[in-house]
């Protein structure tokens, strides 16, 4: 991952990328599982657990919509492969741009 060709990501970007790909999904799933097992959605509206369950549900929907928008943008311009990469401005670039990447014509035409 790199910001611009030849430029490596900063330590902060690496740390945030690790947190966003490992820690945040793990914590989100734990919170979601806890809300489902303890039936937080069925509690009284004034209860903070009901509000947390509602926030988790709305957050998942918002993330799904943002991910869909990012996918469409990625298919259009090919810059950022994930929503996290877009937020951190990390792009995938070739380590050696001058490297020869010839693929045989027979391999491309396989059906």
C-alpha cells in the first residue's frame, strides 16, 4: 500500500490500517453478538442498550451503503480498493513499476 508511487505509508497509516482491518471488525462483531444474545433490540426505548442496538444496526446499513459507493468508484477509477483505503488515502501500486508483466495470449483467452 502506498500514498503515491514510490512513497511508503506512514507509521500512523499502517497502525490505523491494522486497527481498521483487525480491531474494529472484531470489536464490532463482539458488540453485535452481545446485543443479539442478550436481546437488546427488545428492550425499552429509553434503555441505553436498545439505543446501542439501534446504533449498531444503523451503522451496519451506513457502512454497507458506503462500501457499495466505494465499489462503484473503484470500478470507475481503480484507485482505492476498500473504504478504509479511501479514508486513509492508501493505494496499491507496483513495487517495481518497470518490471515486465507479460501474460501469454493463450492464458488470457482461456474459457
